[in-house]
């Protein structure tokens, strides 16, 4: 079992615990706002299960039909999770609508808030763990799961404040307003998640800072070359595919030009081990700019 799969299993276990706590908070109070919070936790558990399946599929080695591996399966998982969030938001709006037209009285408000606070604390700690793991493992799935939990923490805090004000003021329709506001935020977070995942499926380029560093490393290690042009990079799951043209003197031997390529690849992978590099060597009459190497 990979590290990513272990984190996904942890998400399922903790998600079930949090779901139980939030459902109990809703059950003892009857609050539409706390219902909306519990509903998002149902999505968390379902999304974690989808994430586990995606991570297992993405971990498969490259084969004849998928020579570049199966990493992009993680982006499909993130899109599915985003769709689940949107569905949850629509259900929250429905509950808020009914709560607005049929306001309820609340029971055991303090106990409900305590249960919600414990669940929120668990989610906050685990979201931090997942975000760090997603960055370290370059996992779109773990990163998406962490982002989702962060949005859950924010909504839980908002729900707790709204529910507390409802109890203090006695204005019971505020509970429905809090639920609706939660639904808007959940809907927005789902849209953001889907947009980011689609970017990964569409071979989005790395950040500008990453590309800048790649160019620096090529220039520093490409002694003997004339220039680099047509550099392109795209992200696909845990890998970043990089290709560029390296211009060398026309009289340079294949062995010498290959040595320059090896030196560049070594420098790049020493700092960015996730790179899959392709270098196309060209003679100096193919140069387009001033010298990039020295």
C-alpha cells in the first residue's frame, strides 16, 4: 500500500468519526445549519472513498496502453469530489428553504455546539496533514481532499457562529440564513476544486516560479551549449513532463552533446526529482536567440 493510500484510508476513518459527531449535533438540536454541516461530512466520506480508488489506480505502473502511467486518474477523483460538493450545496439550499418557511425550536444547543467544535478541530488537524502530504507526494487527490476539509472547517466555524447567534437572539429564521450562506460557500469551493482539476486534465503548465528555476538550472549546467529554445512543461499527476531544444556547436560530437544533456538532466533532477525530461539536440544554425549556455 502506498503512502497516498494510507492517507486516504485515514481520511475515510476520520471522516466517519466527524460525520457521527456532526450528525449527533444536528439530531440533538434540529438545526438546519448543523444539518448543512453534517451533510458536507457525508460528502467528505464519499469523496475519500473515491480518492482511495483513484490513488490505487494511479499507482499502477505504466503499461502498453498507458506508457506514461496512470497518474491522471487522481484528477478525475478531484473532479468527482467537486461534483459531490456541488450536489451537497443544492441539498443544503433545500433544507434552508424548508427551515425558513417552517422555523424550528432548538434543543440541547450547548451540547450540539460542543460536538460540532470537536468535529471541526479533528477536521482542521487532518486538513493540515493532508495538505502537507499532498505537496510532498505531489498528489492532486490528497491536495483536493485537504482543500475540501479546509472549506469544511471554515463552514463549520460559520455554522457555529450563526447557530449561536440564533440561540442568543431567539430569531429562529437566522438558522435558515446561516444554512443558505453555508451552501453558497460550499458551492463556491466545489467550483474552485473542479476548475483546478480540469486544469490538470488539460496539461496545465507549472507555476511561473518553477519554470524560472528550470531555466536557471539549464543555463547553469549547460556549459558548452549555445542556447535553449521551445521549452515546454506540463503537469500530469505526480510527474511534470519537460521538453526543450538544446542548440550546440555544429562540429560537436554526439558524445560531447550527450554529456551536456546528462549534466543538465542531473542538475534538474537533483532539485526536481519528479521531472520526466526530453531534450532535442540541434546544430547552431537552428539557434533562435543569443547564447543561453556559456
